[in-house]
C-alpha cells in the first residue's frame, strides 16, 4: 500500500516576510534606545561615526541604529518603517543585500568625507537609502509594480530630499546624501540587469 504523497508546501507570503523584517528592524532600534537611555545614560551614542578616526571605523556598522534621544528616534520611526516594508516587498534577499550596501558604502562615505570633529548617528542613513533604493528599482526594473512603488515612496517622502543639502549644522546631511547615493548603487547592482525578453513559442524562426 503506497503512502500518500506529502502535500505541497504553501509559498511564504512576501507581505508576511516584509512585515517580520520591518518589525525586527523597528523593534531593534527602539529596544536599543530604551537600553541606551535607561541603562547607559546615552553613552552608546559614542558608537556613532566620527569621520576619519581610524579607531572608530567599525562604527559604520552601529551608527544607523543609534539615536541621540527619543525625539530623534520618533522622527525616524515612521519613514523607516514604511520604506523598509516597501523595500522588503521587493524580495527579502535583495533587501538584506541593499541594507549591507547602504550601511557599508553610505556609512563608509560619511566616515571618509564627513565634517571633521562631528558625530553622525541615526536611522536617517537607512531612510534615505531605502528611498533611493525604491526610486532606483523603479528606474532600472521599469515594471508596473516597481514604478508604482517608486511613485508612492516619492509622494510620501520626496520632501525629505532637501535633507541632502547642508542647511542645518545639527543635522547629518552627509548621512542623508551618502545614504541616498548608496541606495541608488544598491538598486543598480541588484536590479540593473533586466533579463532579455523571451521569444514567443509561436514566433517564426529567425533566418540567417
């Protein structure tokens, strides 16, 4: 007697995976800030980026998840959650790779080219990186879904693009600018090569 064949696994919902990643990201930065404020008195902010300090180069890995206070964190939470969710919908693997590019390349450029004697931290590096990533995916993929996501991101948060200009000495416009640049690089790397269109099986054979 043959055993019944196993039922096929249902594919995981991309919405569920995107929600989980977003919740982990937002929950992680909030948990970090609560611990920092109440257990360390804000001293974890010293792990922000200090441009051209060779002893703190590794801080490019921690700076995007730190905030100066709860007001700073609250200001970043909304766009971080929305844009992270939209970016994760493009694919979990690609979104994680985009995060690596934004953090390493964007943070590395802040360390290399940022104002001397300054401390840079905050999720705005990610926010600007995600915004640029979505815009870049829309440009390079040019599918209906990618274009609609890019337009929605631009409609919701396009106004923040003024933040790449050095208008406020207390704001890290360098993190905004280089996060945006890194997001475009990530989109070009991960989505810039579109597969060639497949020939229809009903099309006549090519003649040589």
